[in-house]
């Protein structure tokens, strides 16, 4: 994903509730590995299991 597009996406991701973050994380395509990592760094640690379940 291009830098400016990712900045907008990232702002949306940060404002989203946990369920919406999971949906965004799982359904967004064309992110780089670094962009996925950036999203994970802002994901609530207490809800990481929910994300793991959604990915599998």
C-alpha cells in the first residue's frame, strides 16, 4: 500500500474498536510486512487471541 494511503488507513485503524480492527487487519490487501507489523504494534495486547482466531 502506498505511504499516503496507508497513513489514512492507519488513522482509521487506530480509531476503530477491536472488532473493526480485526476486520480491517484480516480483509485489507496489499500491505507490506512492515505495515502489518505497524498495525500489530497498536493492537490491544489483551485481544490478540481474537485476532489469531480470526486469522485461522
